[in-house]
């Protein structure tokens, strides 16, 4: 048995994880089947639900706003381009995870009570300096990703009940989202990922159909792009759309067959495009330049029971996505205070609460639904999801021996290592110049404009004057 396990590790097939998955599903009782379906994760489908749901939830309602900044053609091209680029870097992260885990398991490291995270992969493959860089960007991205979900909750619920201002709704939903401290790990998001995907699918097609039925508003104009600032702000919001895989390693670690993640992410991205392209195009066609001052697409559609249903579904889904973004932060904090291995759910929940408080505070300080997405995309996603994985992959396999002994070889259609390195260099150059450079400049100019216009701690961002 021992020799068999060593061979398994060297091959990188994770057969021991697959056996655990089979054992978890071997009990045929109805109770256990229901428990496995609703509570325990790890399948290929779980990963697809998680990736699709997590990608589209963050920016579905702001993509029409991005189209008004970019123009229709540029909006479509950027979605396709960044969708492909995001799938590529997800592939790189998955390869690095497989390489790291295989090396560690050769050293007899046991991960059954430990969740591997991206900064640990960087530490094991490239050393502590890369670990620190990865930890900074990843945690900061996830922190503001969680902030965005709270801002989105307040923005959405306001269109059902405007008796309370958006800041008050942020207080309420901050308390609701704090309950995610009781959810142990990504295994426990299985059914929620599936439900979340159904919710975003409904909302995307509601936006499409409702916009087409509503028709073009009187005097509609499609001026975009009008300025460089708006153009690159919109582009970085789309960069963020397909750069939501900051939790890639944690999702892979929750899978019984993590080596299948690469294909799953590509399929998930393709599915996301079937939701985002029609909805963003239809809403922009119907409302045009009006979206420049209405970053939430729901604000322009007439109040109906179908819109209310979309709002409620997105609220639930944003709660789920908040948990997705916060859970890696919980893990990092648990490891820092050294309680990650404890089996007491209550102790872990109490220890996690300090993570939620700064997120809650920042959502109240910067309630700029839409512009905050672009700022996070340009300054954080550019490095976390694109530049760091590409550079890390090149450095990990820089030596001939590392390439020869790699657990997973590059695909032949790329020309093996030469094609892979060329692709990585292109990704780093493009994202650094266009995403971080021009995008960072444009996003910060736009963000400062929001502060100057509405102020910090604004009571009701982009509300009608009599309600603000």
C-alpha cells in the first residue's frame, strides 16, 4: 500500500483523493445521499457551478455600464479576449497547484486537515518573497471583492424598498453576510453554487428579454467611447469579470479530481459568455448613454414582479459570493492565529469575525457600485490573476530539469514550452501596460471623480435627488 501511494503521488493523479470521494459517496442510504448532495462538495460539477457562479455574479449588473463606456463592438471584443486570457491564467494556476501538491506529497506531507492556498503554492515553488507578494495581492483583492458584494446588496435591495437609504441597507446586509463565518470550507458550498448559477442565469436572461421588450428609450444615444478615461475604465471592469479566480486553488483543493479543473474553467467561461454578451448588449441597445449615470442595470428597467425576482435572486447570490470571497480570508486568518486545524466550528466562527469588520467598514466608506469594480480590476486583479501566475509559471519551470520533470507538460498545439513562454510574456506585457497602466490611470481618475461628486460615506449613491 505504501509503495502504491508513492507511485500515485509521483504520477500526480491524486487517486487517494478520488478514493476518499468514492468512500464519501459509497453509503447508499437516502440520508447520506442527500447529505452528500447538499453539503459535501468535490465533484467536477461543483467546480463548474463554483466557477460559473463566481465569475458572473461580480459584474453582471455593471457590464451594460461598461458597454456604455466602451461602445458595443469594443465591449464584445474585450469580453471574448479577456475570457480567453482568464481561462489561460486559470490553467497556469492549476498547473502550479498540481506541481506544488505533487512535490509536497512526495515528501509525505498530509493535506487532509489543511486547505492549500495560492500563497502557499508560491512559497513552496518560489520562496517566501513570492509568498508575501501573492499573499498581499490575493488578500487585498478578496477583501475588496467582498466589499463589492456588500455594496451590490445595498444597491439592489434599494430598487425594491427605497424607504431605507443604501447606507442603512449596507449595515443590514453586513450583519447578514457575517453569518458566513459558520460555513467551514468550500466543500460546503456545493448546493449554493448550483443555486447561485441558476439565479444569475435567470437575471442575465431577464435583463436581455426585459430590455428587448422595453425597446429603445426615447432619444437614446450610443456615444461610447467618448473619452480615454471611460474607455479604459470599462475595459478594466471586463478584466475583472474574467479575473474572478482568486479562489482557484481553494476550489481545486475541494475537488476529488483537481486535475480536471482546467477544462472545467474553460467550459465555465464559455457558459458565462452566453449570459454576459446578450444581457450587456441588449441593455446597452435599449438605454445607451443613460447607463453612464446608472451603473446598476436594474435601475433603468421598469419595476415589475420579474425585476423584483431578479433583485431578490441576486441578493441571495451576492451573499453566496461574499462567502466565496471571504472564505480564503478566513483560512489565512485562521492560519495566522494558529487555529486552522481545530475541529471546533464555534471556535473558528468566533475567530473569523474580525475579518468581516473591515469589509463592512469599507463598504460604507466606498459605496460606488460600478467604479469600484474597475479600480479593483486594474490595481489588484491585474497582478493577482494575470501577471503573478504567468511570471510564477515561467520562473518555476525556468530550468531544463524542472521542465523535464514537470508533472504536467504544456499542450502540444502551443508548441510545448516555447509557445507557453511566448504566451505568458504576451499576457504579462498586455496586462501590465493596458490593464494596470492605462486601466489603473483611468479607473483612479473615475474613482476620484466619484468621491468628489458624492463624497465618502455617502448616504445613497446614484439615488434620485429627493431620496439621496
